[in-house]
């Protein structure tokens, strides 16, 4: 009974020599290391862009304050037709 056969492992019929497995592992590690450098460059760029974006406010303070004053004074009116158009343009209702 030889040790070159492993039964019951889903079609794994033959175990290759140890040297060939080590060479494959070395190639895989080298390939992953090269990929890691590319990913690392991308990650640094993404981090930089996120830092830049965090300094940009999505809320326009002047506009918010004007709406607050109008609400407090009872002058704020919503243009329902424009709201409906904006919803349709945004694609929110697309399924």
C-alpha cells in the first residue's frame, strides 16, 4: 500500500512531491505581495480622497438658516410641483 494515494477526499487522487508544493507556495506568496503593493497604493489614494471629502460640508448653512427664519415667520411655502419633479428626476421611484 503506497502513500501516493488518498482515498475519500473528493477526487484528490495523488499527492505531489513536497518540493513542487513549496515552489507553488513561493509563487503564490510572490504574486500576492505584488498585488498587495497595488492595493496599498489604491488604499492610500482612497484614504486621501476621503480625508479631503470630510472637510466639505454637504449642508449649505446659509440656506438652512434662511429656511429656519422663513419657517419661524410663517413665510416658508413648499412648491409641491417642484418637489414632485425633483423626486421623479432623482429616480427614487424606479424599481
